C-alpha cells in the first residue's frame, strides 16, 4: 500500500465536489453475504447488476467482487461494466470507498476514513470489518490516486456537500458515541473542514426513522445543486418520520450555506411505510456477529437515496403508490439529466439503497 499524504486536503487546496459535478466514473461492490442478502444474495445481485448497467449508460462503472464470485458476477453484469477482484465484508461502497477531493489544477485525491461497520461493537452491523477497512485504499491505488487518512470514524453516506464550502450531516450519526466518543461537535467540524475543504457545516437532527446507519444524511436529504436541498417528507402526523422531517425542514430553512445563501428545500414524498415480509426474512441465513433481520421490521425507505451520474439520475423504485410522484419531482429538479428508475426493494432489504452502494470518482477539472 502507498503511504498516506501527511497534510490535509484543505491545507493542500482540495475540496470535495458536489455529486452533481462531472464524474470520471463510479465504483460499486458485489453483494455476497447470505446473512444480509436473502436467497444467497441472488435477488440483490440482480438488482445491483441493473443499477450498474443503468449507471454505465452515463459513466464508466467498476464493481469489486470477491475472487470466488468473480465468474458468477461476470455472468450477471453488463459487458461494459469493469469487474475487479476485491475482498470486502459487505457491499456499501458509499461508506467503505474513498471520498474524493479535487483542486483547481486538475488533480483528484482520495480521503480514506476509518470505518467501524456503523458503530463497532456498540451497535455496529457486523464483525469483523477488516476487509471493508481496506477498500478505499485499494480503489485509490487502482485509480492511481494519492490518499489522505482522516483521523475520524466516518462513512461517505454520513456526509453531503454542495462543492462550494457547505457540508450537510446529522447529529444522530456524527455525534453518536459509537463513532467518535472522544470528539465533540466542534472537533468533528474541524475534521470535516480539514478533509472535505468545507467552511460551513449544517447539522440536521435525526436521519430516516429506523435507519440502521444511525441516521445517515444520504437517506434523508441531499444537495441537488448549490442552494437547493431535497428532503424526504412525510405528511402523516402519527408516523415517527413526520417529526424528523419537520425538524430537518425547520433547520434547513434557518440555515445559511458557506456563501451566506438561504436554502431552497424541496420535499420528496416518503414511500410506504414499508416493512420486511416473512418470506424475505426467512431467506436470510442468520450468523453470529451480524445484525438479525425480522419480519415486520420497518424499512428505512427513501427516494432521497438516489445517485447523480453524468447526465443521469438513478432513483430507487420502492412503492407503486409513490414512485411516479417522486420521479416527476426528480425530473423537475434535474432538468438536464435523464431520471432512470431501478427496482430497489432488494437493496432496501439489506439496509440501504442506490446511493449507499455507489461512490463516484470526480472528473479532474480541465487544466
Ligand atoms: O446509507 C448508506 N450509505 C449505507 C447503508 C448501509 C447499510 C448497512 N446494512
């Protein structure tokens, strides 16, 4: 492995670009573990393959797979999707992959966060996670990008940025004692400033109800472009999501971004509520050291968990009662991009969605 750079992205003039800025490509991992993916992960693999194929219409896609599953993954993935052997514990590339930063001179570098499977031995989702911990550095090495090792436990799904100095995060996740018990709010903000190149951090409260990541921002709200945020919304006052979304709405309406602008906040309807079905739970092979999933559990379903590709947006299809309304809103929000829906219940059953299983590599700015 190459040695991490000794400075920080901010000190070197780098910043994390918004997801809506141009990409060089997208990375994913292959779902394999039978304790998280029902029916030996086959239905999830079909869904991941469809996500990969759809993104590949807009930008190059690489998927990392365990050596033992290389041939079966190759058979399911489209030919224009690059497949590389890459050991991993589960397949959440957003969280275990690198967060890339760019400068104005056309360079791209990667940030490698410390990862503890969303909480380590205090509510984390599986043990061990040593292979996941190596994924970001391996991706950066394959891409030929230098890396920083950030002194903080963090996940890519726990941060969104506008590329102009503003980060969006939740207290539920970043202040959770199971991530960085020795770091308070200000110390965490300092790390985000240093490693994302931001100057303003907007804190929302809780993430989507029952989100096992401890409330990742990428399931609740994201930047559509600088100054515009979309937020998962629930109209049912008796639903636990109602108060969470209302609180986020109020904080966003009060906030100013790094350039002093007020934010426009657009609501995306919440699907469901959706729950795990008996036959879905029965298809899992429970194993010690991994989260047990049960029939009837509320799923943290959200249309905000979409991926912005070059000229495209990949949105999860989750509920026929709300899919078309969400798609119409996204089309209005992204006029220059094609909105493509992918059936995503099988991804949701594993605890995340399309944004969580993807990680963009930004395109270097033209010199
Ligand atoms: O929200 C994400 N970025 C990842 C979801 C991970 C769920 C683990 N089962």
